[in-house]
C-alpha cells in the first residue's frame, strides 16, 4: 500500500509539474505577444487655425451705387429749323463756347436785315424830328420875346391892339408847333425803341441757330445728322464733364440715421480700375417726403474720361457706421452661446485646445473684434458648427494655418 501511495503521489506531482511548465511557457508566450503589440498613443487632430490680430474694424452698410457724370447737359434746339451741320462726334472733347451744331438761319437773317433797316430809318426820322423841334423851340423863344416887347409897347400906346394881338398869335403858333414836335419826338423815340427790341429779339433767335458747348467736356451722344429737322426742346447732343464724376445710390429711410454729408464711403472698384480713390465723401442727400420712399445719396470725386470704367456701371460702396480697434479673430472662430455676451473661442496652447470666453465688441463679414484672455499672435481654431460640437478642451491638435 505504501508503495502504491508513493507512486500515486509521484504521478500527481509529475502531472502538476507538467501543468506548471505548460502554464509558464504560456505566460512567457503571452508576455512576448504583449511586448510586441503596439502601444496606444493619443493622435493629434488636424485643426485649421487663424491668428489673433490687433487691428481696426468697421461696421458698414453696403449699397450698390451707379457711376454717373457729376455734370452733364442735353443740348437742344430752341426753335424749329433744319440741321445744316453737326461739327462733333461721340467721344470728341470740346471746350466751353465751341460750336457744335448749326441750323438753317436764312429766314432769320433776312428778318434781322429788315429790322436793322427799319431801325436805321426810324433813327433818321427821329434825328430829323429832333432838329425840327430844336428849330421850333428857337422860333417859339423868338416870338415870345417879340410878343413881350409888343405887349410893353401896346401898354405905352406905342402900337395898336391889332398889332399886339398879331404878335401874341405868332407866339402861340410857334409854341404849338414846338409842343407838337416834342410829342412827335417822344413818339419817334418809342418807335425806335420798339424796333430795336424787335431787332434784339430777332438777333437772339438768330443766335439760337448756333449751338455752343456750355462747358468743357466730352460728347456723350450724338442724336442728329445734317438734314434732320430740329424741334424746340428735342435733344440734339449729350455732353458730360470729364473732370468730376459721382456715385449715386438709393438708401432706405431706416439707414438715414447712419448717413450724413461728408461721411466717408469705401469704394470697391472693379479689378483693373487704377488711379481711383478708395474713399470718397457723401456730398448730397435728397430726403424723401414719404417714409416708404428711398433717399438718393450722391458722392463726388475727381474723374477723367480716359478711365476704362464707363458711366452707368454699378460699383459696391460701404458706409462706415461704427469703428473699433483691438484684438480680432476670424468670424468662424467664435462659438456663439445661447446666453447673450457669453461667446467663446478655442485657443491652441501647448498643442491643445483651451476654451476662452470672449465678449463680441464689433463684427464684420470676415472678422470679429473681441475682448477676452487672448494675446496677439495666438492661434485660434476655426470651423463650422458641426466641427465645434466634436471639439473639447484639452483636445490634442495639429495646427494647419489658413492660407
């Protein structure tokens, strides 16, 4: 029995040793597999960033303005007549007083010559009547003195009563002739004045057959040719002043609290427009009488017709409503909060995201002026709403700056 028990114990011990050896080998193999397995490490998330900048931002109102000449004129006829000559074409430069168009003036010239002859005849008549009046005045003065002398002689019984009466009658006749000629002189002067007025009117109408440039400029449109019938008030040419232009737009009544004369407008000229001012000032505002109507706003600036941009073009303008200076971030970096004034940005510090509460001071379409624990030059994460919800403080990131 003892021998059997010993053999059984040795058998059990052998089995246990085999099991221990097998387990040891299995543990060693497991350790080797674990040692050769990759170690888990946190991977950085690629993150688009933008730099915090110190700058001045402006809140603006945008409008689409129309480019127009500051001074333009329509040259029209003042009478009905045939066009005999058009001396300019579209695009020609003209100086003030240059002859542009001539009309048929034959009838008016004949009328002027007739009236000049009439004036000359009436002036000659007036001259003759004035001479007769002067002679009649001398005669009347002579007969007055003669009558006074004869009256004194009659009182002294030196002449008869009939002789005294004859002397008085001669004086009265001379006086009447003088007064008649004086009235005739006044009438002749009125006739001369009326004829001169008719002549002046005819000469004025004759001057209407020559249409001159009212100012220095360029012919914008030519609307007639020789042989056409010009009618009073119908345009023949259009001129524009090339020294100055204006941008005009219609503003809504609600924006009038932000617009005023001399206020600056920022102009976004088309690409390739060189030599034009980037800022211009409002010169005129024409208020509307009804609240439902828009208000016309005009801003003048120096111009030259050599500029490739043509009148009638539309140009975007911005009126600066409010300005501010400070730290700015991209508009896509600001995470808006449901609570007013509690927005935040994610700042990249030591390679990880950190939430920084900020207060929005002023916002434009691209940038936002903020106040908060930020430093100039720091990188802020930018993205859209669906990206923000996956971000969290402490997230390891790989910075990818915006181009």
